[in-house]
C-alpha cells in the first residue's frame, strides 16, 4: 500500500493542479480560454477521478470531463462573439405608422462627395456665427425657411425629391421616465464640465464655441489605422463615468433602434462592417454594446450652439444621431437648422434627430444666456468603412495586392459606391406615410 501510494503521488498532484486550473476557467475571458496551455485545456480532472485508482475508470472520467470542458469553452466563445456582434435592436413600428412625412425640394444625389464615396468634400470653414430664429423663419425673416413644430411623439421622416430618407426627427420613446433621464444626463454633463482638461483655445473650433469630449473608435485625420480615440487622463476618467451612466446607454439604444426602423439596409451595412472590424481588432473599444455607432461626442456647452458646418469625415451616406439635453425653451431657441433643406426644426430636450451630417450643412439657433443646452452625438467615420472594405489595410497596401483586372473592378466599385449608398436610404415606400 505504501509503495502504491508513492507510485500514485505524482499523478494525484498533477490531477489536483489541473482541477484547480479547471475550476478557475469560469473567470477567464475569451482570449484567456484560447491562451490556456494545451496540457491544462485537454487534461481536466474531477474529485472522483483524483480519489479513484482504477485505470479504466480514470480514463472514462477523464474523457467525460474533457468533453464537458470543450463544450464549455465553445459556449464561452459564442458568448464572447455575441458581445462583439451587432444584434438587431427592437424596431419601433409605431414611429412609422403614426409618422408625418416632411418633403423637401432637394435631391441628395447632387451633393458632391469624394471619388470613392466614403466621405464628403471638405469645403473649409463656413460662417462662424449663429443665427436667431427671427432671421430664419417668418414673413419678415431674411431666409424664410420652413419651421417644423414638434406636436406629437411619432417620428417625422424628411424625404427628398427622389424619396430618399435624408433625416428622421425621432423625438423620443413612449416612456414616462424619458424626461427624468434627460435631466440626469444634463446634470451629469454640467457637473463634469468644469473638471475637463480642455485648453481655452480648443473650446472654440469649427463646430462652435463649447467644450466637447469624444470617445470610441475613429479613423482619419492622419491615423494610419482605426484606433481608440485618445484623451487626457482627466478627460478619460470623465468619459468612462459618462459612458457608464444609464441615460446615455438608453439614448444610444434608442438611436440605434431608430436607425434599424428607418434605415434597415443601412443599419445592416454598419453592422456587417463593424463586426469585421472588431473581430479583426479586439482591442478596439465599443462604448455601448447596444449602439450601431462607433464614436460619441459629449458637447458640454454650457450653451451648445453650432456654427454652420458639415461633419465631412463621417460616412457620406451614413447617419449621425444627435440628442438634445438641458433646460431651455425649445420654441424660442436650440432649433436644428438644415441649411440645404431650408428647414428649422424644434429640438426639445430629450429629443433625438438623425441626419447625414457629412452631407447637410447644419447649425443651431442659440438659447438665452440664463438657459443651458448640451448635446450627445453618435457617428461613425467613413474611413472605417474604407479600411474594412480594403481588407483591413491601407488603400496603398490593398491596391498593391490586386491584379490589373482586380484594380479595374475596384475602380468600378468606387464609381458605384455613391449610388449604392443612396440605395440604402431608399426604403421609404415600404410604409404608408401621411403627408403633412
């Protein structure tokens, strides 16, 4: 018996070590599972196996535990994939059924974009001033734009002359807690504003005179590849706190649902592209798992009012979701101005509007000095789509791998991309809207 015990001791010690590692497996991330040494991954043990000395029983138990562990690892991989994947959010059919369409005399096909169709043209700085409501609408106004009042909760799609949906005034969900959520979000932005590390010269920029913080994944502006937006350590901590708040998670989820409801084909184009990106680069950070957008901007005001501008680096035919926040009279100020469409839109706190911000020049009507207005914007850079469609490499690297025939095919795809993008905005007639 003593000799048998001594003979079995190394095996028992090894099995005990394997058991300890196997019980810790539940705490491993997806990457940790893949990096577990083969000996430990393939040689799990159970207490019964350690205490049993019959060789055939040990082998049978060993095989059973091995199968169980393999099945568990497969489940872990699927859970990890599910966290990365963009799943269809809840559709809001009510927003279509009760909608009132706003038609404009404008053809989105005529907007100039770069040759590849991923981003819009940079026209440089426009007017660096704000325009008051009386200048824009009314009989005595200079521009005589159309004013859109927010009278009800249903969405208002904006349709061009070719029936492209070029914007959606989504308002907000039928949720009694939404008002409180927007107040919490506005209070959070106000409390963080004074703590931000933003030099004074950076508080005035091409979009306006206000403090802004950005987070998420972007590509452009000299970046060699898509990457996580970098921030000063103080701002990074503030962004981490803001991203964890329930109101912003809800706003992100609602905006993605609006995208899915009104731009279903475009939504799936985003989802397919971003799935490929995050699977290729696991270190890229997704801020909100329920959001279809890759980056966000927190505009901390305290009176966020934009100059007329285009966000030309965003996907040209993509959408930007903007949620207004704060405490102001939305009938007198804070309106969204869409210059190309000659529209002025009431923009109440808690309301979300989706527009192709790379294509349409937009700005805001100012609020009064004793009011506060903030905004939360979500978007995706056009460079990300170009990177993924080029096989997750630069344009130069991609072209160097192609034959002459493939280069010609690539040129044809580039020439047709704008047409393809417009087709993603053209599912308007799938529902019956009511003309206002």
